[in-house]
């Protein structure tokens, strides 16, 4: 069962819910109990094997060239 993110149209509460059939199931806001909720677009991430060899540690001094002033 996928997890969907919702936003209540009445009280603006954001929440997640396991929903088997999002088009058929009635989803109620857990804060106010209203049925008027909007399903939000969710962001997700997944690892891609071989793409990241080590965590990002910020810019390296080799990434920057020294500034020279040509007069």
C-alpha cells in the first residue's frame, strides 16, 4: 500500500496516509475530520548504484582558480 501526502483544504494540515485505492477511499483530515483534502505531489529518492562514491564534502580548493589582476 503506498503512502500518499495530503493537505486539508479547511485547516491546512499536512499529513500522510496509507491508501489502497486513492480514487475510491475516503480520506479524512486527522486534525479536523473534514473530507476535503488535496493529494500532494510527493518527492522521493532512491540510490543509484555506482553514482556516488563518497559523500559530498563541499567545494575543494582545486575547484577555484586564483584571481590574477593583469594591469
